[in-house]
C-alpha cells in the first residue's frame, strides 16, 4: 500500500500509517468488546504506534509498554487524533 | 489448610513462579492464555502446609471471556486466604489496574513484580518500597526464571498471611463491579514510582521480528521451522526408539524368557508375548514423544507462537477462525485435550465451537507414534519422513476443510487482539519439567488404557479356545468380518479393523494391540506388517487413523467444554464420515491409477 498523508483523513487506528503514532480518543464497540480492548491497554489518552502490518491480516500496535497484534476490523473501532 | 491463589495477566511468568514455589510441574507458555486448567499443589511454606492454586491468566476481573469468568467464580466460591499477584515489571502501566481491582476487593494481595531482570535491561527502575507504601501492600521484585528474590517473596508472603483477614466469598460478589477510577489511579502510581525510558526499545526482539515477521518471508520461514521440528523428531527419534526397544528386548531375554520353562505356555504367552511386548513396544516410543514435547516447549516458551498467530491470521480469518485457532492447532500436535481447553480464551461461543471442531484433526503425539511405527515398517528410511510430512499436511487440510464447511454456520464478531511478548530464551528447567510431565502422563495412561487395551486385544485374538492365534475363528476375526463391508473398500484388512475399534479409546493402544495380537515384535513385527498391507493400504490406514476420532478423552473434553451432546455428536459423525470418504477416495483413486 502507498503511504498516505496521515493527518488529514485520520480517524481510526486501522488507518494510521506504519511507523506513525497517534493519541487514542475512544473505543466504539459493544461493552464487552470495549472492556476487553481497554484491558489490553487501548485506553483513551494513550499513545499508540503502528509497528508493522500484514497485507491482508492483522497489524502490530505498540501502546505504552505492550505490543499487541490486532485485526484491522478491531483497530477500526479505536478512534484517534494525530499526536504532536 | 490456608489457601493461596496466584493471579496475574497472561505472560507474566505466573506458571514459572508457581513451579518455583511448589516444585510441581506445570506447563509454561509465552502465548497469552495457555494456562487454562486450574493447577493446584500442596506445599510447605514456613513450616506450614498450604494449598497453592494457579488461576488462569486474565486481563480484567470484569471481563467476559471464559477464563475471566473462571477466575471470578473461583474467587466468589472459594475462600482464599492470600492472593499473590504476579506482574510483569516492564509493563506496570498495563498491569497495575488489575492489581488495584484486586486490592479494591479487600483481598490484601502480595504483589510480585516479576521479570525484573528483563526490566533492568530495558532501563526501567521500580521503586518497590515507595510503591508498597502507596499501595499499602507488600511489593517484591523477583525473577522467577532465575530465582532472584524468591526468598524475599516467600518471606513477604508468610508475613502478610499472618495479618491478613480473608475476604468472605459472599462479600466479593457484592464488590465485583467495574470501576473507572482504577485506571487513572494506576497511571498516577506508575508516574510516581516507576521510571522508564520514554521509548522502550527491545533491540533483540525487534531485530528478530524484522526477519520472522517479514511480509514475504515470514510465512515460508514459519513452515520451514515447523518442518525442521518434525524432521528433528524423526531423525533423532527413530534411533532413540530403536535403542529403547533393544534395551527392552535385552531385559526380556535375560529375565523373562527363562520363565518359559516354569510357566504354562498360555500364561507365558499372555504375560510375555502379550502384555510385556505390547506395553514395551508402546513404551519404546516414549523417547520420540518426549523429544517432540521438548521441541514444542522450546517453540512455545520462546514466544514464537504469538508470531505464528500474527502470520496465519489472514488465512484463518477466511476460514472463520483466527490466529489463536491456528496456535491451538499447533498445540494440538502435542495433545488435543489441552488445546481444546485452551479455546477458553475465546469469548464468542461460535468461534470456540468452530475451533473445537477443528482441533481434533491435529495430528497428536499418540497418532505420531502409530505413524512412525507404520512408516518404519512399510517405507524406506528415505520415504518415511515425506510420508510423515504428508500426514501433517493432511491434518491441516482436514482442519481447514472442516472450518470451511462449518464456518458459515458458526460466525462470530470476536475481536482478535493478542499480546505479542518479547522473545525469551527457553529455560532448561521448564523444558525438562515438561518432559517429565509427559513421561508421568504416559505412565498414567499406560497403567490404565494401554494395559487394559492390550489384554482385551490379546483375548479377542486368542479366543475362543482352539482358534489360530491372530487368525481365523477368533473373536477378533468375527468382529473383523462384521466390519468388512465398511472397511474393505478402503483397503483395511479385517484383522486391522479390530485395531481401529480398540484405537477409538486411545491411539497409544494401537501398536500394543498389534503386538499382542500377533505375538511378534521388532523386525519380525515389521515384516508381518508388510503381509497385512502394502504402501497404498498403509497410507489409507493412516489417513483413517488420523481422521476418524482422536480418542475418548478428546470426545469427553469436547463434551465437557461445549456442554452440548449435539455438538459432540456432530463432531464425531463428521470425523468418522470424513475419515471414511478420504480413505476411500485415496485408496480407490490410487488403485485406479495402477499403484
């Protein structure tokens, strides 16, 4: 995939370019899924970075001290704004 | 007796700590959620007998996964005198909320901050004393791998246990509800008592991942690694197996054969040709199995399994499964039963059911024994590893086909989020423990299933009186004749069909049953096998064994975990049907092509 201009279209974690960081602003999912994502470290206010992604499958995200792998579909539930 | 419960997130080294504390053997996995059964042990702490329970790794006391519910209901229903929480030193920001949840419940935990060696290397400094003062509970820095801080940990544990007032399970029930303040409290604590570099760099892990998680090379490297594991099992395992067989024969010649002069012929035949040779031949495969588990333990402890999940998730998603399902398939190569229980980390029932439908097709170590035995007897040493690898491919293919067929009915929206632990050097102690665990597991099964099975087969193939042992007129050949219409079209002789019937209980019995039936062993047994089947029949037989059903324990686990007779029935019917159809197509196809 081609590197896009992240700041403009940025809305959720699945669209964050590899190597970029952003601040988590919320999780939009049913309660049980939201709780699970939060417990794994995806909490509002935290900074997330995309380490790598597979072409069709999951992506690797770093939040604080934790590295996670997650599907794009789930990453799309996490809204972000560009961090400075 | 006082009860100590160990809690913590997955990947914090809970099991390692548990092993250190109790000296008993449990498996350690770097893959989140591997510890699924409740492991308990009795041990002496400070002169007092205590019971230690290792609870499943969880992220959240209020979560919805089966594991989280297990922990919750354990705490709600069992009086616990002392909670020990294990935390990963380099992830305190992530882990303290769970500690605070426990603290809030009034359980006065002892916090053991583990993997302090790893945190040290990353430049993380934790002020345990001030953190302890802020939290008002003991905090000890340990490394369960190296044993650092274990004495301080047990001291703190003992001291805390004197003063702690156990919370009544009924009180806990009232308290277990979500609390958002916890997270901000945890963040405050971390900022006050933990200093860490602004950017955590795990150089080693990142360097390895750049290769192993490479977008193009990652998957081929994974399959290469798996192929090497199985190749090693075969090339190292076969000579080991022969060595043990040789030793057992030596013992037989020295101690048992002289008994032929003393005992009546039928008793000698039963005890030595039946029981000793039967169980002995099965036992000769134990080194292969141990070797296999050693290698699996190394792969598991290194942290590579989570990478396997990352690499395979895209493929698994198409099948309606996820990367964890693939890892469970790999775990199933050891034994299907723990792999089935490992699906408890999945929250969605349909995803769990689909994974549990697929796992029994993974070629477990008991089936591996049978395949090594048959391939050694019927194929050249050059062909054998390829036939074996073909069986592994067939195992995957059956699993994928099953997922494709049932995936549409069992859809789920389960989130796929997994922690990716850093690579860790496997600890020899743990790997050895694991090997010991397998030997004791084998001995336990041997004393029940295998001996009973061998005796049963010996009886079936030697009675009624006057029939040719292993031949016409025996009960076994009568049973074989009944099954002929079904098994003839797939090239399985009537005498081997009795073996299949017995193998339904456990695949470990299969080889022992063949020995007991024929009264042969070693080279004589191998050449007997060539009279029973040719190469094509052998492969058809192996395909059938691979697919028809793993064993009674697997079925019982499927039933126990799904709590559904219908699911278990569908699974059994599907695998029996698939086994027959696949063997039929292979056998008839190969014959039609002139092989």
